[in-house]
């Protein structure tokens, strides 16, 4: 399990996405799939967090569950309960956990949604892969800039020769155009 973050700014709750996230969509395990999907569609959410009577996470029900477990098996969404199709006992992060730890875990274990709970275990937010992309994007841009700089620096003489030839050609075209 990930450790509590020790560096300032590296906790899940320190991320700007955490503060601006909408309240997670939740339901009880005895909710019909039809009702859960209706709520998901109304809010344009891809998942519902299934909680018990104490508002603690017991499962995650996603649009993928609808396709793979309901539609593919031709079940009736009005009589099928969310608890029959949900992923039980999903990985749950504490809001003080380290962001990088969860980025690695989600990538390695290939899940897309991470319920985040407070110290009492109550659902506070759901982080998605997109939230992690926004975290890593500045690093990717920096890496690309470094690669571009290294490429130009390594090939600087070629860029100078090519630039000189291009400038000479442009000047000759202008001079010949003025003479004619």
C-alpha cells in the first residue's frame, strides 16, 4: 500500500484536480443497473462508486461493466443489481497518499478509476487516468524540450551550414529579382 506522502505537494489532496473535482457519484449495492446508468448518463460520469450504509467504498461500477457484464450477457438492467456486476473491494487511496505511488500502481495494475477517501474512509473524490496525465504533462513537455535542445546542440554545425545556405539562397533570389 502506498505511503503517506512526505514531500509537500505530492499528496493526492495537494493536486489542483482534487479541490476542483465534483462530488463522486455514489449508490448503494442494491441499486438497479438501470438506475445507476441513468444517474451516470445524467452527469456524464463513467463510473459509480458503490458505498455501504456508512458511506465507505465497497465497489466500483463502470460503463465497461455495463458492456462486458450486462449487455454481453443479455441481462435485464431493471432487475440486475449493481452489486452483481461491480468490481468488489477496489483499490482505494487515502487523500494523503503519494501521487507517484498511485500513478505507478494504476499503470501496472491497469485500472482507470481510483476512489480517494478521507481519514474516516468516506469517499471524497475519484481520480482518473486523465488526472494523472495532467500531473505528468509538464514533465513530458520538459523532456521533449530537453530532447529537442540536445538534438539541435549535437547537430549545431549542420544547422549552421543549412541555415547559411538557405540565407544565401534567399539573398541571391532577392538580388537577382532587384537586378531584373
